[in-house]
């Protein structure tokens, strides 16, 4: 009778209680009528400025634009038919407070975007038949107001309701179990928790499936920083107990820091560190493992005092060789050419040199970006530490030319994008357009992350989970999409 101990007796009693509760829940589930229920949640609500409006054929002055991604699903236990909606001409109504609807598109839906009824502040959705677990999404471009202003969904359903729900994991898969199974699981979980609390109280309760606890630092590309900040915040909301710090100082600097910290790791294993790089890492770091995250587009930007809208590839190369030092040589105003570049740690600069110039940029010749420090230099050229510094300097300095990634958020007034050989950076044309200034965004780790670690969890969230919606909203093409797989595989 060695097994007879207080802990084992409690365990047996708790197990029996769990069986009884399970049986009771199943009986109740069979006897009580199940209700129809549509759940919805806001997966994304973020300012995008006027950069994303090209995807919606919007106006050029939509600097206060916001982008909202809504998910609707049948999260009840009963199928919903078209006859179950109480509205005569439509199913659901989505209302936006303080904001004006500019465009909307349906995704993964059994109806087309043209079937939506789009008003000034509301959208009507057709009557949609949904089996339990079925879902669809709605992407809406808005102006006025602010992100996080109230969004409400209405739609009387026969013997049912419409309510806000929350994602338990970072993917978009429907629930694997029905309502009865979930209730049984909840009951059994309560029994197990009670047993665990009686036997021993521990602080390291495992996190939800797909999540991990701890602190992770994400470094590297400043071009990809807006995406990383939004994904980090969303992961922290979805995964309690996780802290994700974003500290971007350039792609090459991030690769070096990851290699240095990984090389001096102790018994604790690889560092909780991910480095993002615009393009593949330099040679000489065999321990670093890459994961393709997205295809990023970049663009040349010029000060608004230079009204040119297009430059040929040869024009660009001549400007950076110093063959052209005044914009009047290209039909522009009588202004000196001032090249505003990134420093040597920048992946954006490395991509520009490799895919556009075909050679390195000339030497740095200016500290203030306006005048030469080196009288022998052919052209004024300065180097700055971040994308934000490049954009603000080009916007403020007449005759300035620079480059940056294609951001969908707001940008400083005073500059505009320039086409290359008549082609513009368009996400929808990736894979078919010869536009040269693009690159794959890679995430690097020290070796293969340990399964269940925060590094592995966040990497999956960013590349294959809910982070994909954020990546797409910022104007990048996720590698995990069918088109992205082809482009990322080709490099």
C-alpha cells in the first residue's frame, strides 16, 4: 500500500470528480438547446497615412488614414443559415465612430467585395451561411478620427447573438473542439488546477499553447522597425508573461551583435535574440540561421523642390558617381545634388548598392549634408544612422536625394517618391515587375531556436502567425503567402 499517501488520495478523488463533472456536462449539453452566435474581433487598427491608399485607388492627401482588419466567425455550436438573420436585406452592420469609410475589401469570404454595402460610416455585410468554425475577414480603409475609435457590429440573429470574442492563439485556425468538448476541458482543467494547488504551488505555470514567457530582444533593420514594434505589442497582448524589446540600429550591426552574444553564450543556451536583416547576412557567420519573413520594397525619395517624378537607372548611377552634380542637367531646377545616405551598417544601403547601383556609394564628403567637407569630392554626400533621419533630412534640404523602405505610415512633408525606369514600387506587382529596389527580409537566430522557447514562438508568430497581417498592412509581402514563397525562395 505504498501508493496510499495524501497526495495520491487527493489525486484519485480529483480524477473521479473530473469524470463525474465530464459526464454531467455532456448530459447538460445534450439537453440544453444550443444558441447561434457570431463572434468578431479587431485584429488590426493602425494609422497608415496616405502610403497604403494606392492599393485602394484612394486620394493622395489621406494623411490621417487608418487601416482596420476585422475577423468574423461562427464561434457557437450551431450552423447559421441565411434565413437566421433578422435584417431584411443584409446580415451584419459594422459602424465606425468618428471615422469615414474610404474603401473596403472582403477576404476569405463566400461573397465578393462588390457585395458589401459601403456608406459613410457603416458597412452592411450580405447574409452569410456559416458552419461552426467558419470565418471571413473585412479590411477597411478609413479617414478622420483616430485608430482605436469605437467599432461596433450589429446584426440580430434568430435565437442567437453577435458578440466580441478574443483569439486564444496566434493563428487563424477555427477551434479544434466543439462547445461540449470545450466545457468538458474547462471542467477537467479546473480539477487539475485544484489538485496542483493542493499538492504544490509553483510560479512557472506553462504559458498557453503557441505562446512563451520571458524577455526577447529584436535587433537589426531600422527599415523593418515599424513592423517589429507593432508585432511585438500584439504578441505581448496575445501572450501574457512575454516581453519583446525592439532595439534596431541597422542590419549589419544587428548581425554582429547576434554573433558576438551567441559566441559567448553560457550554460543558459542561445541568447533570446533575433536579428532582422534587409537581405542575406554577410559572409563569415556560419552559426546564424536565417528565416525568410517578407519581401520588402524600397524607394528613392527626393526633396519637393526637385519636381522630377522618374529617374532612369543610368541617371541614378550617374548621380552617385558624381557625373551629375546639379539637377538642371536632368531638366530640374538649378539646385546642387545632395546625396543623403545610410551608414555602413544599413541593410537598406547594402540592397541599394547591390540591386540598383551595382557598386559601392562614393565616400562620405559632408557632415551637415548641405556642404562639402572634402573639396576634392565630386558630390555632396552624407551618412545618417536611421531611416527616420534620412526622410526628415531629404524633406528639409533642397536638392536632396535619398532612399528608404516603402512605408505605409505617415512620412514627412516636403519629399516625394521617384520611379525607376518608369516603374514604381507596388506590392501587388511583386514577382512580375522588373522594379529593382526590393529585397527579402530575413530573421536570424543563433542556430535553431529551442522548441517552446520565446525565440521560436515569436519567430513563428512573425513569419507564419497573426504577425502576417501586420506585415501586410505595413506594405510588405509575407514570405509565407503563395507568391511570397516563390519570391523568397528565389532570393
